[in-house]
């Protein structure tokens, strides 16, 4: 192994440091566009005295100049960002920008400065953000998910719908999933109990969620379909879902997933043309699954902190001081409460409920002899306490 001078020189470039700090390709694309949008509105005059004035208007050059300015005068950099936020708020006031989008436009600026170790008092800037707007979009209804499964053209679509709705993860997670991210749990008879699913593997924001037995069975069928197409079962490092466009193994990325969901949702009539002046559909294409997951978990009365952890949310100090050993999957018992609610097929739901009742009945029957013995011993003790002699 050898460290090259060329690599070190590349690492000294402020814009390259920004790009290196972003692991997800889709995030990198968005952040790059949003950063460029910010950098383009900074007047050249502000760079005078910073040591670097932009010679051209490409994003890399502008980023280097802004970082140079921020290193020399952090307060000036903060004031520039503050003015940018004010301009964003004007767009919000004119109904040209959603207030919830403003923080997203500031994130790439923070990433650029953080990657170059430039301290800015972000708390004071966050206070300038416009008040967030409550989203009016709703979750998918179970009946709609059932229709989606009915119109699915192949097993790939079913995997997408069932994993999305029973795992509650964001669209970007599809960029990460491999087969080693799924750990199946089975009952004594070999049937599926559920599975743990690692979201954002290798990322600092990674976390565990779970999927239903229904989704496990579909994944098992998908694995067989994979073998019939490729000639072998998927390896642990293979993408969990592959693109159907290619003969080989190529990951179905988040754009591909979104396109497939869009086709399915359009088929069942949930994606009509937007009315004049309307910017959003009734159900967000991908986020509708996450809302469904959240709604079903609440209906199942799953512990709030466990639910938030399974959605990758940080709640106060809870994420920092982890209550569980993730490898033990102790949250699964809470998730099991929601499995009947998250199961799309009514037939599968009834099968799970029947099994749960049988297990509960079996557990009670096993306890009966012990309960009888305890009752006998308690009666004997009561009689002895009242002066009766023990007669065995």
C-alpha cells in the first residue's frame, strides 16, 4: 500500500472534500445542484480580499472561492447564508417554495463547510427557517396496497410493495440493500416469523427495521426466480433487488424503484393528472408507504421509542444511549404486535392470527398444571395457617 502525492493534492481541494463526504449518489447529485444554486447568487465583489476571486462560474471554482472566504471571515460566510435564507423565505411567502424544502437547500452548504472544518454558528441560522408546513398527503390504505399487489406484473413489483410497506424505510434505502442485510427468523416448523432488515448498511445513519412473514415468503419466491434467471442463488453481497432490464446482476436503484411504483399506482387510479394550481397528489408516491407503516405501528400500540427507532428517527438521547444490543433484535417482539396490521393479504393475515391464537392457547395449556399445583399448595398453606393438620 502506498499513499500517492496526487491523492493528497486531490484531498486538499475544498470541492472534492465536499463530494467525498457524501456517500449516496442520489444525495450527491441533489446536494451538488442545490449548492450550485446558492453559490451562483453570491456577488463577485464579496470575494475581494478573500484571496480568491472566481475566474469562471463552474460549481467547483465557486465552492473553492466560498470556502476561502469562509476560512478568512466566518462571520461574512454566515451573513451570506443568512441572506440566502431570507431570499428563500420570500419565495415561501409568494407560494413559490414549500417551507419544508428550505432546510434541504441549506444542508449542502453545511456539508461543504463541515467537510472543510469551518465552524459556523448553525443554531442561529436554523432559527431563521420558515415554520414547517404540515403535510396534507395521506398514507396508502390497505385496500390500495391490495390492489397494487393484484396489478403487479411480476415478483419484483411484489417485493418492492411488501418491503416498502412492512419495513417503513425511505426511498434512498434501495441504493444500499444487499442480501446480507436480511436476517430471517423462523418458527419451529420452518415457517417465517419475520426478518430483520438493515437500512443504510455502512452509513453512520444505519439502523435495523423488520419485515413481515408475508414479505419473507415473497423474498423466498424472488430468490427462486433469481436462480431460474441467473443460474444460481444470490450471494450475500448481491443487490437485494436487481433490475429486470439486464440479463446480468445490476442493482435496481431508487429511480428504478420509483418508476415501477409509479406505474403500479397509476394502474390503480391513484396518479391522475394534477388539477390546475395543485402541486401534490393525495398520496406521496414513495412516502405513502412510510406513512402507512407509521399508522399501522400506532394502531398496533407499538412502543413509541421502538417505532421511532425502526423508522430511523432520533428521539432525544435515545439514539445516543442505545437501549438494546441491535444484534439481539429485542425490538422484534414489539414489531410482532404490528404484523397483522402490516400484512397486506387478508388470507395471510388470518393465517398469522390463527397461528398466534394457537401459540397463545398452547402456552396457556402448558401453564395449567403449574397453576393447579400452585393453587393446591396455596390452599394447603391456608389450611395450615388456620390450624388444620396436613393430611397427605
